[in-house]
C-alpha cells in the first residue's frame, strides 16, 4: 500500500498518521510505502526558478539554500531577529513561486478561485489536476512510486483544509492514470466530514473508501488481512526524509490517544463529532517512545493528543522518554503539585500547551471546562518555577462571554504574564452538531456544503466584528500582552516555540 501525506501544511515534522498506519500494516504482513508529499512539495516550490523584481526578493532567492540549512541549526532559534528574517525570506520565495492567484505560504494553502469547503470545487480540482500548482511534482513522483511498488491501494491522510484541494488533485491524477488502484482517504478532516450530521457523500465516483477515526483496523479489513487484536504497534517512520524537515533536528510526533479524556466542554468539536476517547496502554506508549528515540535520535517529541492524560504524565515523570518533549495538557490538580512539575521538567518536558480559554470563572463554568482560576494560577506558577514554558490558548466570543468577561481575561493574563510564555488567541466558531446549539439562534456562516461550523446570533450581542475589534485595538495593544505576542514564532507558531524558549527556561 502507498500512504500519502499531501500538501500543504507546515513541513517541520514527519506525518504521524501514516507512520502509525505503516507500523500496524507492516506488523500484519502488508508491504507499505510512505510519501510525505507535503515536505517534498514544499521543497519543490521553494526551488522553482523565478526572476525576482525587488531587493528583498533578490536576497531571498540568493540565500535560499543557506536559509534552509539555517533552519536546521539550533543556534538560529536563540537569535530572534535572525530567525524571523530567515522565515520571512523563505516565505517570500514561497509566496512568489505560489503564483498570484494562490494564497500560499510556508504554513497554509489557499486558492482564490476554489474552496475546500465546497464539494464541487474539490471535484473540479480532481478533474483538472493539471491546474494544481504541485502537479509537475506529484505527477512525476506518483508515477514513479506507483510503477515501482505496484500498490493495491493508495491512502491519503487528509487532516487540514489547507490540504484538501491538493489532495483531490492528486486523487484525480491517480484515478485518471491508474484507475485500477483503489483510493482510500482518512484523517482529521475526513473524520469531521463523516461525523457531520448533514453529511452526504459527494465523492462516491472518486474515492473508494472513506475512513473516520483511527484507520488501522479498517485498513487491515480492506486489505483482507487478519486483523491483529493488538493494533497498537509502534509507528514506523522508515522511508521518510528524516533529515529534511524544517526544524533543528528530528521532531518525533506521537499520539498516545485519540479523542479527549475530558470530553465535556460545551461547543467542543470532539464532543460534537462524538469521537470516542481511545488511549494506548501507558506501558506500550513508553516502550514505543524508548524504541523510537533510539531508532531516530530526536531533538524533540511532540505529543499530538488532545490532552495528555494524567496517567501518562505520571508515566513520563517516572520513565523519561529519552528526549525533550511537549504537548497539550488540561489544567489539573496533578500540576498543582510543585514537586510533580519539577519531575516533569527532569523527564524532558520543555513546554506545555494549556487550553485555558477564559480568565473569567463564570465563562469557564458555563463552558463546562472543569477548572477554576485559582487552580490555573497555581499551575502556571508551578510550571514557571519548574522551568517549563507555557503556550496558553484563549478563546473569545463564546456564547457566555461579553467584553466585560474578555477584559477580565486580559487582566488575568497581565497578572500572570511572568508565567505565560506564548499566547494563542482565537475567535470562537460554533461546531455543526454541537449538543448546545439549541441555546443560541443559528445562521449560515458561508454557502458551502462541507462547512464544519455555523454562525450564530450572540446571546449577549457581542458579535464577531466586535470581538475582533477588541482583540486588535485593546487586547493585543496592551504593552505586556504585546511583548508576549512578539515571542510567537511567525508561521510555525507552537511547532517551533520549544526551540525559541530563552536559555534560562530550558535548563534542566
């Protein structure tokens, strides 16, 4: 089988989904080839020849190879201005080579004519694959791999909207050139589509099988193999270009679970899609990490879980995985223990991402976050004292929030600024099918049959435009907040954040 991670997304770490599938398929006797077309496609576009028309562009093209090598050097990330210049120059080349009609950069792909939210546009992308900017790359690369490996099936891991148009162009090419090979598609975006209450399949003539959620068992069944009752085999990254990613060393992405163990937050997409929580046994996770860090000496482990469970945190504290690591966690009483936070740092934890959402207790209660601000304060201070950086996620414009509560969030962050290393600010989107949508009046977000969210009339009258104005004109302009925001790595954000943490934060 040929498993493909398509363009276009951040090309700084290997694709975990197809590596996990490969581990299971190979363990059950099925040959498997991996293709990170996202990384290869990014490098292909960066190396297209072009004639720059201004001084900045001339410099960016001239230093392309040097800048790509710089991104693989840890020292660069401790020099903020140099790091930002390298990212800006590489992105300049990407934007120019992306052609005027595309909104293309190192982290995203948008087409000004086609929308990934419309099935008719995705089908058009498949029908006219030659119009896709990546076509010269993938038409040659896919033909080569398919002729060499003779796969019975080709699987696409489609996780982000930014990958959808390119994925369908690649599928269209495969259907046109190799009609006898079955096409399978899975991944986060496919899961969201299939679990949308309004889903109907517009791709029956193009995609043979769509898979929601973890794909190991469904793929084994499609390949007529005997499914091993233990499908939690170690991911297999063999065959991926380990040294080519845009990062200072190999980032090992690893998912110890799917779904969310809390799964109670109001308006949460995981809850709306009814995704079950499926954790791997802690012992198995620790064994996998030990094996993988020996096989691929890693500069960093990236846990992909919606939230690393308390049990796994305790396991990592007792049995360090062999490399520095970071990931999402819930604010929990476990992290209110200063000694435990110190043990996490000793295990290699350099940064934790925290979905705090609001600095107003009433908002947190109405969102069923299951946390209180006293606990949040304790956890932030403990992580700071342990030398663990924090990447704090805030969500504005939720149904229970007004500008009054948002200003309390601003005050909370300002009061804890020495414990907040990075900030992510988002405006709330209402997931389709969320169980609490009956509490608000819904209205259409956009005219698209594959949309994942719906607009709504804010019960407090605080509409999106006002939320955006507050963020731009008040929240971000606070001098303390502005200082925190300036730390965030451009384009690569949390993926590069562990590398730009000041040295004093990284000492174990």
